[in-house]
C-alpha cells in the first residue's frame, strides 16, 4: 500500500485569492516536489477546471 498525502492551502482568515498576492519561489518549489512524487492527483471541480486550462 502506498502512502496517501494530503495538501491544502489555508490562510488565517480562511480566504485564498490568487489575485491578491503571489506565492514565493519556495512555495512553488515545494508544491512542484509534492506533485512530482504523486501517482495521482484528486481535485475538486473548480480546481480541476483551472488546472485543465493551464
């Protein structure tokens, strides 16, 4: 059985808006590392649609 990893982005006020601030290089590096280790990714509908457009 393979390990299951869970990742979520949350702010103190509970709101994440990619138009308000930009992630730094360290956050992008960590996210890319996590994604590269995954065998599969599970997204909600809205995130899936955003990723499909990218």
